[in-house]
C-alpha cells in the first residue's frame, strides 16, 4: 500500500484478494467472491505458465503480481491445483 500507486491492480491467486483490497486498498484481479470459472482458470494458467508466457498475459491485466513463497501453504504448494484449474479451461 505504501509503495504502489493508489490505482494499482494486483494479480494473485484468489485466496489473497480480500487482503489485497482490504489491507492494501488496491484493486485485486480476483477474490473469494469471483464466481466466474474462466476468470479463476485464467489466473491459474498465468500463475503456472513459463515466465515469458505469463508476463505476456499478466501485463494486460495487472500492474503487480503477488506470489506467496515460504511455508507449507504457499503458492508453490498450491501450484498443482492452480495448474489443474487453469488447464480445465485452456
């Protein structure tokens, strides 16, 4: 919140959307109230794609990408689920 513009858009897995909005007061690409399966699948696809491919998509949707690393429940541990959901549409 202190190091991003007020109109910044942040991409992260949907789990963190409410915190991004509530704590940082920034726009989140998705949160726990996102019901559109294709929308969530797009995040899964981007967050598990090779870096250059992911960047080619993410740069149109967000100004920042949050990836949580460190700990058993981090995004690396969740990555099989992100990939499964992402591949269910694409």
